[in-house]
């Protein structure tokens, strides 16, 4: 996985900035759940359809969100392709606008 400053791996949420917004993904990580959680957490406009990475990109471009938290503790099903695509989206956004940073919370031995 990426080593960009956009992505920060930590073992607990307390290590993320206090103002970070948590993505509520539940027990599974897939494209639909990530996009839905992103739209809800960032309060994207009603026209955001949460079906494509392009729509998420467009809404992130207009967003002032600086920090996001993705807590992988308790996740039973992880679609690694979807997670990699999401990380790529965040890295690209960070490269373009210096935000947001994504704080991925997981056990140290599972770091990508």
C-alpha cells in the first residue's frame, strides 16, 4: 500500500487528530460501503450518488475535510482492491490539494 504522507497507519483512533472524521464502515469494507460512508461522513451534497470513485473525487475537490479515520478493527470482510482504490483516491486528492489525510487504524502486524 501507499507510503504517501496522505496515508497514516496507526494502532488506535486516539493517535489520529481530534478533528478527524470517522468513516462508519461497519464490519465490511467494499467499494459501496466505503463510498457510502465517505459521503455520509463528509456530508457530500444530495447529488453525490456514492457509486463511483469519480463522484467521490468531485465532491472531495469541493470539501474542506482535512482528516478522515478508517478504523479496520472489527472488520470481518475486507475487499483489498476497494481499499487500495480508496487509498489511491485519497493520495491523489492529497497530492492535488494537500488534503485530506486518511488515518487507517489497524493492528500493527496487519499494516499494508
